[in-house]
C-alpha cells in the first residue's frame, strides 16, 4: 500500500498539489481549529486521500459557486461613477491564443485558480462553523437532525459534480472547436 501511495504522489502535478492537496489540508486544519469537528482522523495514507478529496470538493465549490457569485458582483468605478463587474475575465479565445504563445499565462491562471479555491476554503469553513452553531439550536428544538443532513450532503455532492462534469465538458468542447477553427484557417 505504501509503495502505491508513493508512486501516486510522484505522478501528481503542481496543479493538483495547489488546487487539491493544499486547500484540502488547509480546510481540514481550519475545521479542526475553528469547530469541534475533525476531518483527518485516518493514518497517513488515508489522510492524504481525505485531503485530496476535500480539496477536490472545495475546488469544485470554488469553480462553480464562488466564481459565479464573484462574476455577478458589480461595484461603482470611482472615476466613471458607473457600476462595473468586480471580476472580469479575458475573452476565452484571447486567453487560449495568449496562453499558447506565453506559457507564463498558464502559471498565472493556476495561481488564480488557487486563490479562488482558497476563498472557497474560508467560505466552507464558515459554513461548517455556522452549521455547528445552528445545529445546537436545531437539536434543542427538534432532536436529531443527522439523517436529514446526510441526505442533503449526498444530494449536494451529486449536484456539485454534475455541474462540474458539465463545465468540464463545455471547456473541452470549446477547446476542440477552437482547434478545428484554427486548423481550417491553415
């Protein structure tokens, strides 16, 4: 088992480290500090899986929820006095062309994704803390609420990964479409 674990660790990309392991470790640690819950209670290899899993979940929440929320935020520009998007991405086609010519843009995008994922870490720890506080009051009012919470978490996980699957499929389709357009120009 240890050999398999070491072999897997050697094949992990920097993207997976910064967008899955690091946020997963930070999330589990922050949950332990700020709440009465502890998520990493296995042996070393189990904890590595737990960190990766939580990091994956946190990353998907960042990609699907946090990113969409931030893209809708509008603030007043001090100079023009007009409301503008707080976050504005480069047009997709321009990003593709620029990242093919300037590889550093891909590194910048990786870092950008890590920041978004860390926003998600803090938001999820806050949600767990709020749940912890709220559950004390709900249990006092209604008794056990664990079964309902488990069902809601399973449904939320399914929805999260359905949305992730769609987003990734759309991304791949756009890349293929751009490739075909470039190919026909040549």
